[in-house]
C-alpha cells in the first residue's frame, strides 16, 4: 500500500517539473491560454497529470506482479 503513494509522489514531482518546463520553453505568448499562460497553472496541471500517471503505472505493475496480495 505504501508503494502506491511513492508512485503518486514521484509522478507529482516529475509532472510539476514538466509543467514548468513546458511553460518556460513553449508557453503561451498571447496570454489567452488558460493552462500555459501562468506558471502556477501549468505546474499544477503537470502535477495532476503526473500523479494520475504514477497511479496508473502502479496499477499496471501491481496487476502484473503475481507475488503481491490483492486487497
């Protein structure tokens, strides 16, 4: 059960960094883009997507591993 939170935390951190990097490298010059117009929005969106991805990856790993017990 603790491994699930580790995957989510890593996903949140990586997603936040990717969201900030997307803003700094591509961004939105006109300011009309809701997500990529502000640093906080892009970082939070990246963190959310990273957390969801980390949770999904943990689910795939748990289904493939025959040694772990399912609750």
